C-alpha cells in the first residue's frame, strides 16, 4: 500500500474533499491521510458537497500535520498555496512532493446559498478530476467513477 498525505491550511475543506476522492479512487492501493498546518474542523459544506457525489466524509477529523511526521509517505500533496509555502519540513527521502492550488470555496463571500453551493461543487469537481488522473497516472488501483 502506498501512503499519501494531503495538506491544506486548516484541513477543513479542500484536503478533506481530496481525502475522500483519493480514498475512493485508490481503494485497496492507497492509505490516505489529510492534515493541516492548523486545524479548523471539517467544513459542513464540504461534507454536504461530497455527499451529493455519494462519498461520505462525515466521520473525517481535522488533524495537524505534526501527527503524521513519523509516517513514511510515498506522496505528499499540498492543495493550497498557503500550506505549500508554510508547511513544516516532512522528512522523507522518497516521497514525491506535488502541489496543486485548488480554489477555496469557503472564501466565497455571498449571502446566496446556491452560489456558495455551486462554488463547492466546482471545487469538488476540480479535485475529483485531479485525484482520478493522479491515481491513473501512478497506476494505483482505481474503482469505478463516483
């Protein structure tokens, strides 16, 4: 089993969505961990947007990166620029380090719930497509599309 760590600032939204998709697409081939350089709790809208796509992340927890410094990761993925710039060094001589800044739907300032929901769905699809392509590119076992 390969191990992947997905990092974001607060481990509340983008990293949680990515955690859900990497676990789904990499089933039986990936041990997936997600963490933040801070912990903000799992965003309820992230849970709801994933539920719309049939993936349950409601039991996920928001974890700090320091909890995982002892794990030998094969992949370390940062999903926001802030985490990429401020993440503590994670010792690993073999981990493939990848950065992809996804849009942060939680930063949208709007009183229109449909607009917020659409922003979360857009980010969800960005992350879903990235996770699926990553799993295929690295020849990790893939299950059917969500």
